[in-house]
């Protein structure tokens, strides 16, 4: 096919060169939550847990099988290592009266899931599901809780549990508690009567940052989030394809986020394609205060306060790829949420922020949880394997790819084409390709088979020309790759 990168580049092989400090490689797609290979598990084996946790505890086994309700007592911290699979063997819950520290990495997410997800159904049954994580009346004297790079899936609030609000918050319930940050997590395939994924109530003010909240279900209302009497912060979340199954009450108002006597701060979020089965009076957001709702992409929402209703243009939502396509109005459209919000160092996939996604030579965050990264890596950089670089750009734009041995420069060079992160004295031109503006151009590379190359690093950057008639050529982001050991 004309312009095919495979025809222009062939498959280049890199010889092992200078060994430099390890760098972070592009992570796997965020939908990849399979258990890690045995040699990468935090520790081998499987443990069973239930009941009270009365002393500080760390879960680090590859699989933690939850065989009964678990309660983290007041003043106690439960820590969970990256890559752990927390597998609930029944409709059990995790109550946190103390502190929960579940911080994974983009490559090693912590998975909270059901032992039998194949039995999960969109109803009030308790088959194939667990009963969520609950911060309900947790004392503020405890250390702050933190969930990052976790996946919460196949959980239900069925209305039958012995707790104050058993019908709300499919995966996460926060009541009268604020010292919680949930960031760069995936909440999917959860169900409740109200708040398919989250329930925030009575002075709950957690920080909800950079999460992907998709394919959750509410039986009555609030497909994604129910917020009552609370002041949470929601920044850079992608909230899409959540559903309300309202056939029994088709004429009541429905929404994805319901705010009842609440003042949630919503900045840089995507709210799209959240739907009711019977969409008589449906919207994406109900009860939000205009002063606190700023710079979001919200379907059918008034274009005020920097908000806009345009389609975000996801790559492949049916296939679970919630990245933004080239030309999305959400790219480089984010704004500073203000001093009350912490700055995010990376997006949901681990890409450093900010990224110049539209190649206008100005680095600015996108709206939503996933940045458009013009130059990315496909595959795991194992010695002797084949990988591909993924390059995005305008239709018909030519792009020249360059590489250097070693990492990027400590301080980028400012050029008339934007920032150059590669050492100009060591640039190796790899060839020319043409970007399509649609599916990314894939540039195949063969990595050296020598085991001694493990730890060697390479850096890549592309010069795209022209981005537009006015802006001219622009450097993409730099991509650093360190060769790893393992089967090719």
C-alpha cells in the first residue's frame, strides 16, 4: 500500500550500544489486566484472607483469594503490592476503617475482581460478583488512603448487604470521608441501583483523578457516579458507555453523574455515550453547579464555562481502546484545574505529562484520562524480539524517524520545530513514512538477540512535516526504550 511504513523502513535491527541508566518504556494498553508472568509477580503463590485486619499488613502474593468479608480496622494500614490479583470468591466486601494503600504501576496494575466473572449478570443476583470497597465513616485521624493503577471490576451493590447504603456504589462507596485519592484506575463492569461505579455521600470529598470509568450499570439512576451532600474533585476522567436499565421507571430523569445538594468540581473530564435503556429524560450530568463544571467534553451540554458537546473521537471503544484519535477536540484542550488539584505526572497508560498531542509545538494536557501520544511503542522490548513504533499525524504528512543510543537529553533542546530530546550529535536517521490521520503508521523494528544487550537503551523521535501550512514541521514526543530479558 502506498506510504506503508513497512515498505519504507523494512525491519531495522539495532546493535547493542552504550549501556545507560534504565528508562521507562511505553506500557501495555490499559485494558490488559492479565496476571503477570511468574518471574514478574510480587511473590509467587496464593493466600486466602477474611475477617479483621488488626495490624499493619501487606498483601504481596500473586493472588489474594478473599473468602469472606475483610475489615481494615481503625488505625491500621493495608498495603497491596503492584501486580497483585485480589480475587473475591463470593459476594464479599473490603471495609476500610483505617488506611488502604493500593498503588500499582501502569505495567503492573492491582486487580480487584470476581473469581467467577462469567456468572456476572445485570441484575440483583450475587453470582459472579463481589461487594466493593467501602470507606463509610472512616475516621479522618487515619493516614490518607490511595488507589492508583488499580482495576475494579465485577462488583455489585445489590441492596441486600448489611450496611447503611447497600444499594449504592457498585465498586466504591465513600461516606463521610475525604482523605482518599483514586487516580489512574479502571472501573468497569460494576453494578448498583444508584451509582454503577461510585457512591459519594454525606461530606465525601475524595479526589478522583485520571480514571477510566466505562461499562458500569445502574438499575435506577446515576450510571457512573451518585454524589449526595458532597464536594469531590473529578479531574481528567473518561466516563463513557455506562448504562441505566430503567425500563421499570422510564419517565424519570436519568444521568451518568447525579449531584444532589453537592458541589463536585469537574474539570477536563469526558462524559459521553452514557445512556439509558429508555432515554426519555436523559442527560450526562444532573445537578452540577455551573461554577464548578469547567472545560469538560460533555455530550449535549451547554457550551459555557469552557465545556463543549463535541464527540471525543475514541480510537475503538467497542474494542476497549479509549485513547483519542488524531483530530479529537479533546487533544491539547485541557486546562489548569487550579491550586486545589494536584498535578498529574502521567496519564492512565503511564505516558509522562504534558504531551504535545496535536504537534503545534506547545505541550498541553488533553481532556480525559488518556493522552494522545504521537510516537508510542507496541510490544515488549525483549532482546531478540520484534516491536513496532506507532506514529500518528495529519493525513498525508511526511515523517522522518530518528534514533540515538542511550537515553534522552537531561534538558531538551529548543528548536524552531519544538523540543528535541535526542542528542543531535548522535542522531541516526531511520527513514521516512507518511502519516494517515487515522490508524497509526506502524514502523517495525527488530531488537538485537544478544543477551548482553539487556539494559541497553535507545531513544526515538520523529519530525513530522507539515503539521499545518502555518505551523510547519514539528518534533513528536521522545520515546525511550530499554531492552529487557525474557522470551522473544
